[in-house]
């Protein structure tokens, strides 16, 4: 597999994901990914993306509850 930005070789590894949404900051470390050996760009597979999206939806819901009570 080749890296889209630089065409380097991709190798299985783990990478962090950082998400900032409406005043909430989410960091998930060690997410399985393909990592470019040349530029370090991560590529996440569908299963990991769906899991992260589920986490973000849950955090969004809880943040809305906090904002309503303020």
C-alpha cells in the first residue's frame, strides 16, 4: 500500500486522533492505522473510523447536555 500524499510505503501501526468540536477536545491514543514510513501520515480503516465516529457522537450528546445546564 502506498501513501496518498507522498507515495511512501505504509506499515501497520498505531496513531493518535485529535478532535475539537464545540468546546470539547477528544484525544484517542493508539488507534490502529496504516502509517507512512516516509511522511508519518496515518490512514485509518473503516472499522476504526466508525468506532471513532461513535465515540464522537456520544461526546457530542453529553456536551449538549452540559451546555443546556449552563
